C-alpha cells in the first residue's frame, strides 16, 4: 500500500507553487509505502531511531521473528523487555516498546482514538508516549495514517529539499511557515517531493 494522492493534489500544488510544480512534472508520481497498522508503525518508528536502514531491516526482522510475525501489544508483553532488547536494540528502546504495549493493552492509551483526532491532537497524543517525539509522531501520521498535510520542520531531508527547490541557504522557521501555508492542505505530498530532491538532487540539473 502506497501513500494515496493524485491529480487533485498535484494540480493544486502546481497552481500554488510553480517551482514545486516543475519538480512534480519532472519526477512524476512517487510511491512511498505505508504501514496502516498504527501499533506496528509506532514500534517500528521507535526501533528506527538513530540507526541505518540496513540495521533497521535486521532488527525489525528479528522482532517479527520473536513475535511470530504479528507485532501486537499482547505478544510484545509476553515476550518481555529483555527478549525485545536481544533483537539488537538498546535497552532504553526496548523499554519504550514494552511501556507502549502495556499502555495499549491496559487501555491507558487509546490507539484507535488517534485515528479520529486532528493532526495536532494526534501529534500531542503520540508525543506523550515514551520514545516518541514530535518528528516521530509526524512521520507516523504521514506513513501510517496517510494524513495529507504533514510537513515537518525538524526533518533535515525536507529542509535540504526546500533549499534546493527554492534556492534558500537555510530554512528558518519563518521561511518554513511561509512555504507551509502555501502548500497546505497537501503538505504531505510536497514532503514526498522534497525528500526525493534531497536524496537525488534537482531533476534536470
């Protein structure tokens, strides 16, 4: 499953932002995979912090093997913090995952309710979890809940992409806010293109 968008969103961005529109025209449609299971998305986001993609693939494979291919609160609690840590992560991360599983299992964190919150409410709720900051919460909203208007100031890839697209030397909060207003309500789609430019440079240049 990929992040869903189409002509409605890209036509809007082209009209509002000709520079980004030219990038969209050159790059075409970008497929980015989603993880629609919110519990799994939170756990994998915690695991992914400060490790390479290769390391993430290895550790995440071990976590899935440990939990029998089904990452859910009950299996996480049954496995225990020590076994989760033994998959190749810091004890601190394993503790965050165990705490999250415990809160979902006992009902003190209503995971289902997050899906029905506004973006700001959902970021605040997810950020209340141990090991989940604002940036991580925003990525969960984008890549699990497929929210259409997520553009994260704290994402270095987005800042680099913006610098390349708009020829800025640095992205200040004021500059970011100006672009953010113009690209709303489709900031998530813009994010996909900024990341692509950050990774591979401006197309055609």
